[in-house]
């Protein structure tokens, strides 16, 4: 074969694969365009996992009649003029690839109307343009993408089930609700409304995506350091998830997964969470556009920072100060949005005026440039105040004058300190001497100059929970048949909820089946949970059914099932034998930072010196 140029048709199909490979990426591109067009209301409708139809309707600026064909042309964009502009991108799109790519592999129609003009429609099929025709429509744009990949059967084969594609679209939509809390979104799949937000702020958007309950477990932060602003919601120290899907990071409004920031946050939580517990966060990192490169990959999922150490240092020090309860309202500076900022930046509500910001403090905060020169941070903030849980007032950050130390060395030192702290709290189970129990609830141990009170219920619950999760993750749940099956009678809604989740129950080792249409029969439970109180278990699961359904995320339900199951497995007020007590502490591996799955501490240390103070032996 001789060398020849690819025809536009072939080229577009190849290029399309890089930008759009799944329905969710089409949704992402179209919604980004709507946002770039200044829309305040965006509706997304999908059918058949987005394979059959994706429609995005916006009330943005619209496309003038004569530019409609251009929107479908590859590398045609209204957002970038020169290569210079690449360094100060403020819109989400800029490559001019998406519409052309989507059109090349589907049957697409755009109906659009500008404020001044009439509505016009243009259809394409596999990239072949039709005619621009008059149409009916309100101001804004409706893009309808039908039969995605109808002309690329090879790609069609790689699509997932409708349910899986829907789940991924929901993931993308959730992030849009969070990243653009000033826009009203409606997301409908197969005629059912999945998410709806009203453009009334981040807390409301978070509630729309994760359920209002989640807010209770979050700390709202808004901090600025060296010209870098970090704001949003952090899960509290005891709030964790079973995977990373509950972590959202937006850098200058763009949803990204970034190693530097991810590591900084994970390390800040390191002393509070255990293995396979992932923090929850929805965070916005706003940095000067010139220090971040968004042109890393066509799907724009990562960014590159000019200086990773500064970003790491900033994020780590802010997050750990908040978690350690050291953030104090002393210095808090958020500059008012500049007039030349784009849509997406100005949508961020300006933060309330600082309460305690003395004028002099302003000079203490370095500019990003100055920080870069010195690459120095003081992350040791004074101890004392507790982190504040969600309330409208943001936690404010104290920013110290920089210490003359390398930020990386500083971080390393902090991490070592933290590791040492955790290590120090671990004792050899054999050095613990059992001294009895209190109130049929607390076991007393002595070691060195400390006494340890262990809440046997909480500790046992935690151990069971970890065992169950481990087994379940390794897909090794073993069920133990019950002598007589347990029957629970429920109402229609409860029945539907339970039945829908039968597969999950079974994965965990429960044997469940419908008994008529208003009862569920349980004939086996996970081996670890033999003797559990099934009545209490179902009462607990069903009581939170509403929030579980609203969130609709299998993972949360799994967590909930495991937690409730363990709670129902440990009987309170029951006296443990010394041997059982010893086995308990051994099972915990001597970990005295142990918490129950609800985050309550399972172990409390009482120092000899504290007792001596009580008895006024020492002052
Ligand atoms: P990009 O977003 O990178 O510019 P696209 O291929 O996604 O490239 O879109 C091409 C152009 O079509 C955009 O630059 C914009 O001018 C126009 N466009 C696309 N979608 C919309 C929309 N919903 N509203 C207004 N204009 C749009
Ligand atoms: Mg675009």
C-alpha cells in the first residue's frame, strides 16, 4: 500500500475514539459545552444507558445560524484564538474536537437559538452534514445524540451493560452538580429523574448527590494559602468510604484525579483511617491559571502543576490542620473575584468577610511567587480547638509566617511523627494485664503507667466488621444455615427495597428470599454473625432505607449492611470471660486506636498521672 492521507471520515472516526469512548464521555463533553455557553439551566436525558439517546438541553448563548456547520467541523472552536491562549484557559472545552467526534460516530442533531436570532436545526449522520433548517426552540441549545457508535460496531461491542453505563453517567453528572453549584441541573435516565439541583449552592448540591445525611459528617472548609485557595467539604475524621469514588477534586473548576493532591489529602487522613478506608471529600482547588497545565490528555482528567511541592504542602497543611482540630479563625483571606474571571470562576460565591483578619495579617500571606522562591511552609499550627462540623460558617485557617525549611522535608517530618504517634499507641497484647470489668461493658487492662478501658461492644463490633469486610472483599463469605428460618413482614416499599438488594445480601453471606409479597425469609447468615439479632438488623437497615435509596449507591448499602450486621451480632451487657476478653484484644492486634465502625473509640487510655491528679497526689 502506498502512503496516503486518511480521508476525513476515517480520521474523524479514529479521533472520535480518543475523545468519546463511552456514553458518559459524550455526556461530559456536551454538558461542558453547555456550561461554557453560560447556561444556568441544563437538562440531561438518556435512554438505554445513553447508547440509544443522549440529549442535553441548555439555556446558554446558542450558536448563530451561520456557525452551526462549523460546530461540527474538527478543530473548530470559539474558545481559543492563538496558541498563547492555551496558557490561560478558563473554559472547559478548547480543542474543538468534541462535537465533530460525537457527530462522526452517531446520528446527531443540534437545535440552537441565540438571543437575537431564530432557532435553526442541523442534523448529521456519521458525520455527513445535512442542511441548516429553520426549527422551533427557546434560546439556548439542544443537542441530541442518537445511536452512538451505530457505524463503529467494534466500539459498540466494548460498551457495558445499560445499568453500568447509567451508573457511569450518574458519576459524571454528580460531579457536574458539585462543580457547578450555581447551575440548576436535571438528570433523567429512561424517564426517571436521578438528580436535580436548583443552583443554590454547594451544600445543596452535595445533598442532591449524596443525600442530606452526608452533610452531617462533613466539615466545610475555605482556606487560602500563598495565593492557592482550597474550599469545599471534607469528611470528618470518622467518616470514611470503602472506595475512592467519593472523592471529588476540582482544580479551577475542572474535575480531575491528581496524584499530588490525592496523596496530600490521603496522608493528612492517614492517622485517622485504617487500611481500605477512604476519606470522603468534595474539594475545590483554585490556583493561578498560569501555574497549572490542563492540556495533559484529551479527556482532560488530570492536570500538571508547575510545582508539585507547593501544591502538596498547601493541601496537606490545610487538610491536616482542619482534621487535627488546629484550624483557627485568625487569618483568612479570600480575594474578591476579579472582573476578568470567567463564568466558572465567578460562579463560586465570594467567601464571607473574614471575622478576625487583622489588616496586618495580609502582609504575612505570601504570594504564590514568593512561596515558590522560598518553598517553605509552617504546618505546625497550635493545638486546641476541635474541627467544626458542618454549619454555614466556614472553618478558617491560620496562616503563619513561613519557616525557612524545605516543604518536602517538612512533610516528611510530619508523616514520620504521625507514624510514630500511631506506633506509640499500639501495645503488645501480651503486656496487657486484665484487671476486670466495669458495668458489664468495659474491660480494664493495665500496661506500664496506663490503664486501658475497652468498650467490649465497640471493639468486638469493629473486629467483626473488619473480618466481614475482608471476607466479603475476597468473595469468601460463608453462610451458616439457621435451624429455623427467620421471617420478617414488611410493607410494599420496604419489600421492594429489600428485594432489589437481595443480590447484595447474598454476597455478604445471607440467604434471603421473598415470602409472598410482604415478607422476607432469611434461612442463613454469614458464619461470623451466627446468633445475631435479625430483628434489630432489619429494623436498622429499613430505618435508613430512605437515605440509602436516595443515594442509590451499592457501596454505601454494603457498608450499612456490614455495620448493622455487626451491631446486631454483639450483645450488650453480656459478661465476657477473661479468656474471651483476652481473645478480643489479641484480635485487635493490640491496636489501641481502634474505633467501632461508627467511629466511636473502642479504647480509652487513662494515665496513672491522670488518676493521681484526681486524687490530688500531684497537681
Ligand atoms: P470546544 O468546546 O472545545 O470549543 P466542541 O467541539 O465541543 O469544541 O464545540 C465546538 C464549538 O461549538 C464550541 O467552541 C462552541 O462555539 C459551539 N458549541 C458547542 N456546543 C454549544 C452549546 N451547547 N452552546 C453554544 N455553543 C456551543
Ligand atoms: Mg467542548
